[in-house]
C-alpha cells in the first residue's frame, strides 16, 4: 500500500447557506424534458433529411448512389435475393406499393462495344438457370473491381439470357441499360451478364430509389419534432433551474461573492488573474486498492447513464443561457448552479475512474457539494460579456481544444492505415497522454501498492486544464484559460489571496499533504534504498 497518508479537508461550505436535498419533482421534469427534447431533435433532423430527399426526387428523379465497378471471370453477376411479402400478388404490381417505392437499376458495360444484359426474375428461376454455371455474387466492390471472393464455381455454359422467358423485367444492348422496377411480392434476384453469355463480365452498376411517401413522412416528422421541442425544452429548463436552486439556494448579491473580482478582463500585460475562477481539487487516497481499478469501468456504469442525461440537459441549458447573456449580460444563477453541479459530478466520477484513479471512495449521486476527495467550484460571475458569448465557445477555444485533443484524445486515438492492393484498411488503438499516464500509474499501483505522487500531480494538471476550458466553453466565465499545467492536488496558491474554501487556516496546506515524506519503516536507514520510492 502507498506510504503517503492524506487526510481530506473538511466539507466545503456553499456560497451562501448550506445546500439542501434536491426535490424529486425537479428530477422528473429534467428527465422528461430531456427525453422529449432528444426525441424532438431526432424527429426534426430525420424530417429535414426526408424533406431534402423528397425535394431531390421531384420531376420523377431517383435518389441514386455512386456507380460501382464490378468484374468477374465468371458468366454472371448475381445480386442477393430481395424478399417482399405483401399478399398473394406475385407478378402484378400491388397498387399501394407504387406509392411505397420504386427501384432503378442502371448498368453500363466497361467495354462500349459489348452488349450488356440486366434482368430481374424470381429467385427460384434464377437458381435454376444458373445451376452449375460459374457466377459471382454481387457484393462490395474492391478497388480492382474483382468479385473473386464471392465466386460460385461451375462448369456449365449458360444459354443467352435474352432467350429466357422467366424474366419479370429485363433490358439488353450497348451503352447504359436501365430498369425501373415496381415493388412486387415475392423473392427477386438481379442478374447482370453479357448479352451473348460470354465471360468475363465487367460493368458499372448504379442503384436508385424513389418513394411518394417521403413528403408526408417528412411533414409528420417535422411536426412531431417541433412539438417535442416546444414541450420538452421548457420542461428541461424548469427542471435544471429547480435543481440549481436546490443545490445553491441563495446567490450573492450583485457586486459581492467570489466571482465579483474575477469577472473583469485580465490585465493588458497578459498576466493571468490572481485567482482562478475554476477551483479544482483532488486528494489522493492513502490506501488505494491494488486491483479495484480493473473493475471500475463496470462500477461507474450507473453514473455514466445519469451523466448522459445531465450532459444533454447541460448543453440545452448552455444554449438557453447564451441567449440570456446576450440580452442581459448575466448568467441566470439557477442554471449556473446546475451546470456547476454537472461539472462537479463529472469530476468526481472522473477522479474515481480513469481520468485519475485517485480514490476508491464511490462518488455520491448528487449535484451538490459533498464530502469527497474530488471537489470543483466555479465562481459565479457578476457580469459577462455579451459579445464574447458569440465566439468564445468555438472560435476562441480552438487553440485549447486542439491541445486538449492531443492531451486527452477522448480516452484514446484510433489510427487507420491503408494497405494492400484491394484497398483494405487496418485500425489500431493508441492511448492519449492522459490515458497513458493513468495506465502507467495503475500498473505501478498493481505491483507496488503505491501511486507515484509526481505522476498524480501531472494527471491533476491535465484534468485542471480540461475543466478550465470546459467552464470557458460552457459560457460560465470570460477569463481566457491559461496555457499551462498547474500541477498538484489543489490550485496553486494565489498571490496575496485568501485560502481556498475547502482548506482550513489552522491546518497544513492541503497541497503539501500528498507529498509528505513517508515514515521510516524497520530496516530503513542511511544505507537502505527502496527502489519503489
């Protein structure tokens, strides 16, 4: 076990008054609002896509994919069976299926002098015709266009396809041949061959489709999506505001509180403000389990489910708060407290799991402040710039987002390499810097029972940078985040500043506690060296 005992600081006090328990009704409003908003957004997006597709097929046009080059040394290219069961009708089109959709097939021989044949017939007739005939099943074409991997062997030479009478629809000749197929009940198979039944077959194949139902479907999706947003967004915002009032019942009067002196613009000389508005702390446990980190991914699943809903609500609340800042210059206090609570909850889970692995104490299910080794506070600003709200969350944050993408990488980096004549790709995974640091710390912990304090300090610095940028992107502060790693369990001591709200003047500085020299054990002495230290 680690030899660095750390006593955690007392539970921090609120900005004004002690936090109280959140009311269940606020959670019901938030969850119901988030569900309706998510469904409304999904319906709205799908409605817009359907409306675009309906506009693209006006005047009888088809929605077509890009043509694919297919070639085979066999006699035929055969598509997979398409099965449609709508009753007893087989060869004659069913009336309502005409509105449901049509399919278009366009085939062109790679050799302009070669006559090409394309036909559709019932699967049983195609199987009978191609029984014992070498053919290839149509699949995803490779760069070379060869369908060799789906080849079906055979020795028999087929008769000309145009001489067969079982085709439900067919076309042959030079150039581009086209079939427009109504949907019909049954099992149908597409066949592409040379008109003279020779081999090889080399052709470009393009599929298209259209449906008269796209317009009414798009209208229904758009109406349903707007209705979901109109009902869901107010419920979500009311729930977020109620939760914010519950975890921070009172906010400081204007011109007072920890954020009043921080809301202004930093000095013109480019020096950072004397106190960081985002105060993040994490205190390393004295007795971390050697193996618990192996299963923490499973233990945090309940938190991740709740945080998925909370972060969705956080995004919607941030958008609404942006409009409020744009017109009033102030962040609504209840929404601010809610967003701060979501960041606080996320940091506890991250500190417990794979952003730090700094504690084995299970995170509490609460947005409010709690007695936990991971703590986060964002000072409420007296005022915010109306103009910055339009650009800071994306344009001004780009440099930080690029750097943090390298440092964190969302937990890892996927690397794809292209190789082979057939254009295949291979994908490998590489950890981000933060993920690599935590992995190294976990392996050392597994074999030595110790979490290296210098490694923990660096991990904390990266997490501190991430949360400062998050507060800036989420419109909670106007101070531009510094480009630096402030390492250690707590924020660096400010210049001539009061102690942090979670520290006590009568106690030793918390930032010194993880770095206390371990007590000597039997056998330690001037001539004894412990490589684990």
